[in-house]
């Protein structure tokens, strides 16, 4: 569809109360997409404005009501694999419009044309399926999952895939037959052709995308006419074999793709079921599986890289529900970030301790405060400030790592270690205790300084001095003893600067221990 003259005149206007339209990104069946600047911020956005002709005639009211309903639903869904909806409303001339985050990557279509390796396919499709699971849980069916409606970008931790256009997918639904079916022809499920889209329809589209990723060819690419293609799909009784197009895929990969492309929606897995099967496919050949729950891309990349060096197959997610819904045996290890923003990391860890009593469980973070003393058996792993030093840790596979003593807690009691649990850092007891317990003591010192709690400060400094001395961190030990003496004497003038020196010395000691 060519751009109409009315689309370009909007460039430069401010719409939705604070988005200045900069340029036209493209035009589709719903409306026109503009690149915009959000006023008062340095954030870019995509503003989509409905075509006026959609609102003409007796169906205009229905289109508006559906738009509002879909936007309300979409605004309740927040997930790392879904484009973020900023706001929605009407333009200055009364057209439905919405603003979403601007994603600087490229459509999945470009990556599929260039070809993805098996690891990249694994990463992208785990993210896409995770996004679908979130949509379906919110009661939203995308209806147009296609290579152009997934944006992929590269980050330090690898590829990042996000689904777009999920908020307005239902708006264009109409009595479907032949070429009138909503969606992209090669990704439309048989029931969707008949106007009965459901969550399983999105899984069919996922199967067609996966067929493309494995084979380098679009599903049913030998049929050129859209009308013939839809008629062919509507009459299929058995899904074609992926292996015919990609001879090197495994039996399990072929079976999974065929299940997604099953003509009957009831025969397809749900998004959550697909995710479990997808992860199992990857882990069978490569080793024990670790689930890493981390929102920060840089930390996720560095920690995942370290875990892979240790021999784990790492599944990275920003969704804490992936951990809370895990079953015994799903993962050899679960690693939770201490810095999650969507949930309380302490409570999540306690939940995992309670419901997965035999699960190897680590918490990774740069600092650990008072609240972490509520955690029972999970291991708190202190990340160095300069994360590249993670690469210096042991590269041995899990089966080759020795079991070493668990770190002491600040109260001096050694935490329970389930039989057979192994540790991520090959450090003997004293150094391990300083790294594991020192972080909590540093947090205690910081909070005690703010509260002017000299008693808590003295106790923490004394314990830190003992751990540092045992680990051979002489400067940290000396500074901690001095802080203990001043806190015991309730000196006030020089405590804050000294606490900062102790913090710096602790970070230096951790770096030295990790290097050695």
C-alpha cells in the first residue's frame, strides 16, 4: 500500500499529549507507523495511527471499541520479549492511536534470510515463545506472528527478540475466507482461515517460523499464490515433515515442528509446553541445565558465560515466573539475580527453597543487605564490580568440580549444604567465606552507618576483620579492626569515610581472590 498524502502532513505534529512525529516508518493494513520523540525525555517511540477509512460507516464504532479493549489488555502485559506499550488514545483529529517503545534492531525476517546458527535459533525462539506465553496468559491472541512482527537486536549477552504489534492484532479480524484471512499467509493456521483464531493459532505461526529457521526456506514456499496457499492449508490433514526441507535436523526437532504445524489446534503444544520441550532438546546433547533469572543484559551475559564455562546449558530469562513454576528435576541449578525489579528477590529465593528443597540454588549480586539473612540454604555469590573477572573462575564442567565448604554467615554459623551440591568458585574455606559472607557484612556496615547504629557497626566490623585475616586480606583486616575500635568508642566524625575505605578494600580483596 502506498503512502497517502495525509500521512506525511502529520510529520512534526505532537500527538497523544507528548510525542512529536519525526518521520514515517511504514504503512500497514491498520494504519501508519511514525518514529517519534517523547517530549521531556531522550526516549524514542513508535506512534501508530489508524487509517481514517477503517472508521467510516457502521463499523467505525466497533473498530473503536475493539481498539480500546485491546489496548487495555495490552497495557496489562509487561514482558522482556514483548514491545512495551507507552500510552494510547486518539489523535488531534480523533483517530485511534498508540505509542510503543522504539526497537532499533531488524525484523527477524532479515536474520532468517541471512541464516542463524543453532545457538541463536535456540535463544530467539525461547524468547518468542516466552512472550507468547505471557500474551496468552493475559487472554490475548496475536493473530499475526510473522518474521516482520518480531524485532531482533544484538546485545552483549547475544540476540534479543521482541514481538511487536500484539495490541492491535484482533482489530482487523473479519469473516475470513480465502485471501480475507487476517495475518500473513504462510503463518496462518487452518482454524484462523475459518475465523476462529485461538492461542494455538499463534503456536502454528511459531512452527512456521521455526521451519524457516531450520530449513532456510519459508513454510510451503513452493505455493506462490496466497489464495492457493490458504486453500492448501485449510485442507491439510498431516503436517509436512521438516526433514524433507532440512535433512540434518534431529528426530526430536522434526517432531516438535510438526506438532506445532498440526492441522488440529488441540494437537499443538501450548507456549509453556513448547518452552519445556525446546529447552530439553538443547540440553540433552550438551549437559546439565541452569536457569538464570536476570533483568540486566550485561550481568546476564557475563554470568551466563561463566556458567557455560562451568559446563551448564544456560537458559536466561527476565521472567521470575520461570523459576517459581519450575518442577523438581527441571534444572540442575537455578541462579536468581539479587537485583530484580519486578519481584522481591529475597521472597522469590525463599519460595524456591521451600518448594524445591533439593534444588541447587544460587543468588548472584553485587551487594546483599539485611534482608538476605532470611534466606536459608541458597548460596549468595558476590559478583565483582568489573564483571569481566568472572571469566577467570574455574572452567571445569560441573561433574569435575570438587565440593568445598559453604561460606560462613555473618553470625558465624555455617550454612547447610545439600549432599552433592557443588560451588561456582574454586576457593578454599576462608576465601570462600569472605566472598560469600563479606558482602552481607558490607551491607550491614552501610546501613548501620546511615542509622548511626554503633553497636551493629562494631559487630559487623569485628566479624569482617576475622574473615579478612583468615583469607589473607591484610589491608581489609586492618581497616575493619580500626572501624571496630572507633565504633566501639562511638566516634562519629571519621566513621563514614572509614566505612568507604573498608568497602573499597573489600572489593579489591574479592578481585584479588578471584584472580588467584
